C-alpha cells in the first residue's frame, strides 16, 4: 500500500503502484497439519504489459483472477481471462477491495457471468462490506470466519457458527452452489436426484474436479489491504 510490495521490485512499479514485469516468489503454507510450498507468479494487470501475462500463463497450474469489488470486471480482466482460457489454466476468482466505499460482491459475480461467460459460484461470501467487513461465510462448510477487529495482521480469526441474521443467506448460497455443481458433475447430480445428503468433503471434491476441467470458477471475496478473506483464499488454492 505504501510502495513496499515484495513482488513490485522496480522503482517505476513502486512509484506508480502498478506491476510492470512478472515476478516469481514462493511461500510455505500450513493446511490441515501439512506444509505445502506454493510458487507464486505475480503478473501485471495493465493492458500495456499483456505479453508478460501470456508468458506466465504457459507455466501455471492455476490462477487467482483478482477483481475490484467497486469497478468490477474491467477491460483488461477480459483480455487476461481469454488468455487463461486459451492456455487452459484453471481459475479461482477473488473479489478484492471489499473494504472500499461502493463495494458490491453480488454485482461483480453477476459481471463475471455476463461479461466473461464464467460459470461462477461463490464458495466464500464476505460478511459485511466497506468499514464493516468482518470476515467471510464458508459456504461449503456452513461456518463463519470472523476476524478480530483489533488485529491488523488479519491472522487472528475464529471459525464459528454462522450468526442468525446471515444463516438464510448462507443456506441459499449453498443451495445455489449445489445446484450449479450438480448440473455439471455426475456424482453430485445423482445425489440431488436421489435426494440424498451431500457432505462438505463430497462437494469439495466435485468443485475441484470441475475447476480443474475449467467448467466452474469458485468465487471468494475479501480485502488484501485489510487482510480479510486472504487466508481462506490460500486454503482454497491448496484444496
């Protein structure tokens, strides 16, 4: 935020607050008592540096496409999206800047479907927005991930039962997700037809299958600046 981004190492990048060249780094991530190494390539977002994005696409296992919760799907997003489709790169969408004035999660999900033709379904829904961004709803597990307001690092959060006012929204999102997945996945489709219960692990496996086959785009939301919803995003990448 103040020109100290690890990946934007060039002076021009730090001055302008944009990415010009792709940069690679790696990080370790603990998930379910196991450590994973994730190699990250940060690519430019600006249309003038599209060649950098194209080069990176050829070596990626998957991509996190980042969208602004206020501006929505911008023209450059469409270019990058087409490149990812061309190189058959599976995608997770992250709707960022949910802490900004005018942020609208549902509107950006609708744009993903309309402008990009993405078969997009939220797996994490932000709790609150703008100054009241408290965390996210885990749609698959039907839990709430609430961040401690006083913790600026975003690392301190609790997984709790979904508060009563949000329960209906969470259940509706799960029903929509199952409906969306069942249209494309035979295993979930059969369970829906037979009216059998679908547990979180079964649903996750189906989401993974469809994501890897480029038939579904899981959508998450949060704020990178406030570090809300970022941890569930990396968990989703590993998952």
